[in-house]
C-alpha cells in the first residue's frame, strides 16, 4: 500500500511537471508576442548584427523579449542572423516571428532621379538600402571596375539609369553597382541598338547628349525637339553652344563652389574647359548629369526639323521658343533676357 502511494505521488508530480512544461512550451511558442497596433511592424536586421543588438531593436514591438530569446536559443537562431528587411504581423507568436526572420526577407523599391553626380546618387541610395553613402561612393570610384566594362571617369555614371528597381534591403554597394550595370545592358536592347546605327552615334555619345537634353528642359513634350536642335548642329559641324555645359564647366571651378548660376553671362562662355561647348566643338568628354530614360529615348528618336536655336519662353515658363534663323533666335533671347531683368536675376 505504501509503495502504491509513492508511485501515485510520483505520477502526480510527473503530470504536474509535464503540465508546467507544456504550458511553458505553449506560452513560448504559440502565444501571441507582438506589442503594436498596426497590422505590420518592419524589422531591419543589419549585416554583422549580433543577437544582443537585435533584441534591443525587437524589444519595443514584442511583449516578452525573454520568451523570444529562449525559443531563439533553442532553435539556434541566435547563432546566425539573416540580414534583411522583414515584416512581423500583429498577433504572431515567437515561432512564427523566428521563422519569418529566418526565411521571409522582403524586397524594397529603390527609386532615384534628378541626379547630377555620384555624391547625390550615393546620398539617395543610402536612404533606401543598407549600404551607406561612404561605401557607395567608394564603389562608384572604383574605376578598375568601370574600365573593365568599357567606361571611364567621365561616363561611368551612365550605368545608373534613373528608374524604380526592386532590391533586397541588405544589398551592399558593389552588388548595387553590378545590378545597375546589368540593367544598363538590358536597357540597350536590339531596338535601341538599331536606332543608334540610324542616328550615327554610339552609346557613349547618346548618353552625353541625353545628359545635356535632360538639363535643358523638364518638359517631356519638348525633349525630342531639343534633341533635334543639337543633332542639327552636330550634323552641320556647328558648336553645340549648350548652356548646361557652361554651367557644368563653371561648377568644376573653386570659385563657383556653393554658387547657383541662374543666368549664363559672357564671362561664363570664356571658361576654358573641354565641357564648354561654346568654346570647343563637338560633344563634351562626358556626362554633365545622369540622364533619365525619357531624355535618352528623346535623343534616339530625335525630331527631324529645321530648328537650330531655342530660347526659354518668358510667356510659358518651363517651355522654349524654337527658331530656324539667328535673327529670330536673337529676338526670342532678347525677350527672355528682359524677363530675367524684370525678376532681378543678374547672375
């Protein structure tokens, strides 16, 4: 009888212990552990981030960080984190959270446009993926990479076509650069390559001219007409005389650092730079900005007309008046200069 009582007590204790363990497992694995009101909370796990740092980041969105840690250790998640952007859904339990952080990495849309140089590009991209500005700049300045792919210090920005691209958030600088090169090659499909042959320019020349066209107007409806003006000048062996190239040449000089040129003056036209198309014939040696796709396609599909000049239209700001003769152009330019004077724009 005594032995039976002992066995009964042991059995009861075992059941109690098993119940406690089952409850512990249930709470640890299957009870909701989120602490936010929105449908989703996004978690960013950085490359080389350790588990202790991740716990700090997760604490605000979890009810019980300790139960999360216990299960993470039991499943070995604390040993090797997977970098990336992840979405934690409201009501998830620890098991679901860990499984999400292990295997459900999200992508992000990386968007950039209106880029003048590599520093602006690095600044915009660094806010959208894990790579920071410094690592991006260093990657952009790796001329060996660009030279091995047919580019130089004047045109390497050609590969960064402004658009929207889908990336994993934890993309590093070199991977971003390689992806952009791939996108650039895909951009030059058979149709665009055929158009190159028809207009008599190569890819580099189209990108340079497109960078000028993109700086002349933000009105898409004008781009093909402006490209046609410059193609008329090129085909007739004229100086391009493109104001944006003069601005670019000026901005390379120390005295123009931090200065905004709102009006091209005679002194600007005398700047001795290969980028000054008032002084040197032909296209400049490289891009003066990163051209958008609209501007590139405008060059490839430039409008055939007899215009050789254009001037900003003071009656329709943002647009231009186009003319065939110098006298007509001078008249249009005079009207615009008068408009600038009336606004007090002297330089």
